[in-house]
C-alpha cells in the first residue's frame, strides 16, 4: 500500500514542487479527511500533473479560476495540468485522489500519444476541469475506482492497471473536447494569465505593504481591471486574498516555529502590529494566536495517525 500524508511543497508562485510517484512511475494516490477548518483547506496551488479527486463521503467545494464546483459523495473531478485550484470540505469530506504526470500515459514526450491526445488536452482551455457522477458516467467512475484500488492494494501488475484505467479517462476527455481542440481553442485566457501574475506577485511580496496599484502593475492592468479580475476569477478582492494568505502563512509559523514570538510572526507576515495581527487572526480562527498554537500542539500530541490523511 503506497499511502502517506500529502504535504504541499510550493514555491513563491504556488507551483507545487513535490514530485508525485517516481521517475519511472509518476503517479501517487492520496486518501484524505478534510474539514472546513481554515487549516484543513487545500490552498491555491498548481502542478504539472493531472489530478483526479473522488469524494467518497461528505461534500466538498473545489475552486478553479472563474468557477466553483461542489462535489457530492460519489462524484469525481478531473483537474488538468497547470490549473490553479483550491479545495475545502463543506463541512467535512473524505476524498481519494490520484495525481499523475502526463508522461504516465504518453511515455516519450514526442510520442503519438503526446502529440495527438494528451498535449492538446492539456492545452484545451475548456478542459480545465470535468466532473463525473456514477449515474451519468458509470464507466469512467469504475475506471477511477479500479485505478485507485490498484494503487492501494498493489497486486502484481498494478502499474499497468493504473495506467490502463487512467488512459481510458483521458481518452474520454479527449473525445469530449475534440471539437474544441479542432476549433483551435487551446490558449489560456487573458484573465487566467493576469491572475497567475498577480498571485505570484502577492506570494512573493506579502511581507511588505503592497497597495492595490502595485498588484495591478504586476499584470500591466489598471486598478479597476485588477479588482474585476480578482472578483471574477477568485470571487474575492485582492485585499481579502492578501489578508487570508498572510493569515495562512502565520498559522504555519505558529505551528512549526514554537519559539517565534507573536510580534515576530506579525512582522514576518506583513502586519503593522501584533495587536492588529491578533485581531485579524481571531477573526479567521476564533482564537488568539497563542491559543491556536496550544490547541494545535494538543491536537498533534493526541493523534497517533498521520495528520490529514495518507498516500496510497
């Protein structure tokens, strides 16, 4: 069984750096329990891999730029390579996830599988995500379950079983979006390009005082266009996104740097004062920073299982 905790390792622009699987078998499965607590959310990030998430219990909201998808138990979602996404349970959810690099399906980069099918699928703007339900898509759902079960139990030849079933899912997507690909709709939208530039700027400079016009300039647009783009793509204002990002960074520092003072964390995360930081932190977590640090320490000490899930 290849299951362990999934910890996001992301760089300045939220590109996930951790490889999934191995060089010769680039696929990993994850089994996770999520709640609607802020610390349990899957933060905005993207990676070079494709991902399939199947909700086995509860409800979950998956966000990509310009869209929010609500998943119910039994449903699955395909997330294309390089698509920024965010996830949170509502209020709790059990998920099984398969994250795989396109070369698992294509083999060599210049193969017919890459040129004719997978590369056009990755470049297709309409194929950012697709939802499958067991009622409407029983065969695809069975492919996903079979692939995950093979990863979990590792019978002889499981790598071939995983590859075969994920290839079937990719083929169904290629067929679904073939008319879009044939029409030449394979370029990222201007708003997608802009939002990634602005998120990169925020993630690199969140410790500083960054006004709206600085965020807008990072994408060569006006402040008004910046506000429109954020609200359209992420459903929040730039200021709201910045505050939440700072708070998430501070929560990580509180947990991983036990000797770091509240004043130091506040300054490191771009807050003007410790009191301002504490007020904002309490608004998100319903607890003061020190209370949160202690509660998380207690939570970790009584838990014998890996936090938040395992990898198949």
